[in-house]
């Protein structure tokens, strides 16, 4: 079969990897001039590292397995990391249970209830029931009002902006579970990992594997149309009984080209597919949006990245519980990765601010964002911050980072994996359940989809034409 995978992020790369291994002829079409999506690399002058921050947790077995499969298992590095919390003008370590007990902004009862709530959430709570209750309601219920007001509410506001009162509790459950497992697997101290060379090395190796199998990589070619009409043999069933898709794509400076495929997989947000497909495919896209309503709300991000001469904090993650600081958090990557071998001895700091994907913040000019992030962010954390310590500053932004479960949109039972739909299939991260959106979950989505639909992908391929059938991977 000739297959097009639209979108060259981790999902599209993993899906191309699995389909090409089955013997299919695969073309990977990516609008950007480079692969990786949110995991793409960035040149910071003295070194290259990830454009946005990423981490590997000890329990990320699907991602680790993929890295081992492509020959990068020996490049994994693990580090004991620290977590901090900033509130009321002070920094507090939250790296251990002992740190929590010393945290002065909560009473002994609040701390006991907070600890008990984490155990309850990670061991007993049913995440499927948490799609229909807000994080605010759930956290107040299990932690108490004071712990919510002091600890959780500022974090929710920082992370979700205007959506903080709508986000479903399942997102917090998934976050707590991921952090709890990372800590318990390392004797109550967070131990996190990375691949030497960052995701640049991962993408480079994926490219080597894919091109070695004959996968065609079409970069810098945004798709302008997807149709099952308009060409002889397209739209109508051919002699083999199958319908096919035509994809029109092309880069600047060259006329768009059209190609016909037995199957097209679209891995970008569902709402973007609707702008590209022909009228006969709109029904499929709309059914996908209704079946997976998480995709109706997206978080975007604007992120200031600083390369510094010296570190700012001893923490990998600094959570910010002070609403006057206009940042979601501070991620000091070089408290995880080895600065000497990975970042030319420099400190690498990410300062993100998340917002609704339609928030005007994401459209502001770089200079405006830079002034805000430094003046209302960095300097409120570090009044003595010296601009002379800055080696490189860069603003990165992404409109569609994360499909977000909100109670406003969750009006039906949570669906499982989709069945194969021909000749066009939307397959994206809105289909993740009980997830925080990390690359382990993304790799797992591609793996599970191929596993659940292996028979159809291997043989008939004509099953489930443009009709959704949810499945559970086995």
C-alpha cells in the first residue's frame, strides 16, 4: 500500500516507522522545513538542544523501547532532579516528603491531607470519572479549601490561564500519577532522563531508519487539499474495490503537486483537517471531533529560552504559586542534563507561559513578549538578574501544544482507539486518554493504533470505510 502520513512530529515519525516496517510504501509530509514538531531542535549558537523542554521518566517504557529499537538505548542518561516552589516572595524545595513537611504555607492538617490525596489519586481514583468534574472541584474535595487556595489554584491559573476553571480533573490525575511514579521508582527522589544530544539525536536516528526503509520525507511542503474527488480513479472504487485519496502539497517557490495514496493519516489537530478536506470527508472529520472532544480546546505556549553564563536555581522545575509572576514555571534544563557535554557549559532555562490557543498572547511580537517575560517574570523571581549573564535569548511559540480535556466539551463517554478508516484517517493526540501529553504517550498512541488494527493494516485495508469504530489495543 502507498501511504501518506501528514505531520512530522513524534506521532507521525513513529507511525511511519511502524507502517514502513510492515512493508508499506510511506511518504511523510511535513509543512515545516525540519522534522520533530514540538520535539524539533534549536540552534543556540554554541550548542543545539530542544526548542521546547522535554524529559524522559523512568516509567516511559514505550519511548525507551523505541529508543532501544533504533539503537539509542545506550545514549540514555538518568539524573536525580529537584523541584522547587515559589510563593510569597520565597523559594521552597519540594523535592522530597521531608520538604513537604517543612513547607510553611500549609498547616500540618493541610499537609497530611495533601499527602493522602496524592496517594488516593494515584492508587484509588477512577480517572474515567474525572473527565466530568473540574480540577478545581476535585482538588478542593480531596485536599481541602486551604490547600487548594494556597497551593493548587495559583498553579492552575499559571498553567491553564482562562481555562483553569474548566480543565477536567483527569489532567491533574495524570500529572500526579506521572510525577508519583517517577519519584517512587527512585526512592522518593525524582529521577528523570534524557537522550544524549537531545531530540536532535533522536530525530536524526529516526531519519536514518526511515530512509533506510525507503520512506520518502517531504519537508517544507504544507498540505493545501485532501480529496477523494477530482482525478481519474480517485473517489470512485478502482478495480481492486478501494477508494483512494489525493493530497495536494508544496513548498514556497514551487507549484503544488498532487499525489494519490491508498491511505492518508492526518496527525495534526482535527480542526486543521477540516480546513483541508473535500466535502465528502467533512463528515469523517466532524465525527472524529465529536468522538474525541478533547480536541475542541487546545493549550498554546509562548516560551522564553535563556542561555546563561551561570545557573538561576538548583531545581529542574520551579513551580510558581505567585500570580504576580507572569510565567507558568521555570525549567532549568541543565539541572537535568550535563551542561559540560550537552550545552557547552552554559545554563539552559525555559520560561513558558501557556494560554488558550486563541489567546492574543500567542500573536504578540517577540520584543513585547521578551519585555513581559523578563520584567514581569524573571525580575520578579530574581530582582538582581543581570542581563550581562545572558548569552542567548530566544522566543519560541506554538499555537497547538496540547489537546485539553474540559468539562464544557466532555458530554459523552470517553472513546477508545479508533478503528482503521479508509482512505482517510485522523489520528492525533486528542485520542489520548488520561494523559498529560508526553512523548511516551505519543509513541504509545502510534504503537497501540497499529497493534489494534494490525489485521486490517496487513490485509484487507478496505474495512471500516469512513466510519468510526473505537477499539481497545490488546
